[in-house]
């Protein structure tokens, strides 16, 4: 459906741009500009509806690539600088000193959240100030939680509209849609994207709160101080220091001296990318398949020393796949198999070991757990 809708719209917008570069009378140029603006507005509505549909159906897949939080924030402000100036607004950027230089995540979807929130702040503020900031809330070995803030000195949001602000097709009132346009889907999409990033989103206006702030949370803005949106993201941190990398590798140094052929059997694309990023941090490449049958096919063609096996997969799950591997003499010498599961219960662990697995990692996967597995593998297989 995305292709069928966007393709003709791209044709309309593209040909309008070409037409605008041809000789036109002043009246014709006005008509072409109206077509162009209408096409862009329609494309924005279509994008919102398609994104919302994708999130609601569980088909929104986030990227997992290194990016700079500060750069992402700055790029959004650069894009919106012109509309801010047109409304007489000053946009200020603040980046906390402890914000890591790089994290792992989906830069484009994060920018989508910021573009929506900062764009709204500019839209509902005139001759005022918009402050956009990011600070480090907490950090551990597995990653960091960042707090993003978009604060404006605009018209504010009446208290009665705050509870339903993040619901789809919702705007403060009918005049908002008439005056400023939009589908009423932007904040709903932001709500769902922050959840996919392990965070939450909420708003303060007039001393009242809407959304789901972390507990405990007290309003931080004064009465009549416009509107402030907050959201959090929980993302893995990228370690760039060579010494820090060396320190983290100390526990698995024996494994690092010997090449290990690894296979990841996992149907979740985000988990695939996280595992791949973690293993690359330790200097390893990993082959990836999406279900048990594909794993058996891969083993029939190549030998693998270490297999990370998801428990719940389509076609053939992790338990059944492991049993078939252990029963097949053609797969000798047998690989070291590590279960990946969201269920940490004792019964689930016993089922894994009974099927012939060697180790067990509970999701969400943490870097220290992966270190322990590599250390156990080194002790078991490399001596």
C-alpha cells in the first residue's frame, strides 16, 4: 500500500518542481506553488497514516546503528530554523556534558520524534523561545537512558485535553486543525516510537501533566510557562575508547585469540542488530538466520563453533532445532549452543539444557551476559 500511495504522489510533487522551473506567468506560478504546497501537505498526511498503520500492526522495525545524540538534535533545529525565524522565535539547544558521543539506535526515527515536537513548539509559539535539550538520566554497562526536552513559551494546552493528547487523531480542539493543519497522528506516532526505543513520553502545561512520566515525577514548569514535552530513550552506548574496549575484553581474551565461527538464529530484526553490534565490538562477525530450519540448512553447508539460538521462532523453534542438531552425527563436532529467551523461569532453563543446550542468556541481552558466555565458551572449548 505504501508503494501504491507514494509513487503517484512523488510523480505529482516531482513534476510540479520541474514545471516551476519553466517559463510561467505570475498567475501560473501562483497556481503551481499552490499545487506544490498541497502535494507536500498531502504527502505529510499520507506519511503519518502509513507510519501509524505500520506501528499499530507491529511492522515498524527500528534501525540499530551508531549515531550522535547531539548531532541528531542539531540537525533537527537546522531544518526548522527558517519556520522558527518566520514566526519570530528563538530556538536554543542544550546538550548535557555527560551525554555520550554515540549511542546505538535509529537516528531517523529519533529525528522524526524531535521534528514533530519541535515543529509543534514553533507552530504554537510566536515571538517567543523554544528550548531543545538532551541530558543523561542514568547509565550502566548495558546502555544509557537519555531525557529529551522540548519547551516553548507558546499558548499552552488546556488541562482537559492533556489526558488524550497522545491518542490517535486527537488535537486540542477543532480550531487547531483549521488554523494549523495536521492529522492528529503526530503525537500518537511519537508515543509509539518512544515505546519502541524503551522509553516514554509526557507533557507539562499550566502545571498539569499528560502522558506517562516516570515515577516519581513532579512538574518542572511554572504556571503560564507554555508547554514542555519530555521523552526518554534507552539505547546501548557505543564504546569508542581503545583502552575501554581493551578493558572490556579482558574477561574474554582467550576467545579473542582464536577465530570463532558464530551463527545467530533469531527472528527479531532488532535483536539481530543488537547481537551483531555487540559481537562486532568484541571483534567477531556472525552469520544470521531467522528460524530453526534455516539454521539446519546453514549447518549442512558450513561448520559453526558457537550458535546463539532464540527459543521462540516460526517454522522450527529453538528447542526442536537443538534436538535435531544433537541427534545428527553429520554436525560433528557439535557446536556450543546458547539459548536466547525472554523467559527466565527455571522450567524454561531446564528445557533448554534437556534439549542439549550449553548455556542460557535472558533477554534483554546485556553486554556483561555476553561476556560471561564467551568466557564460558573459552573455558569449555578452548581450554
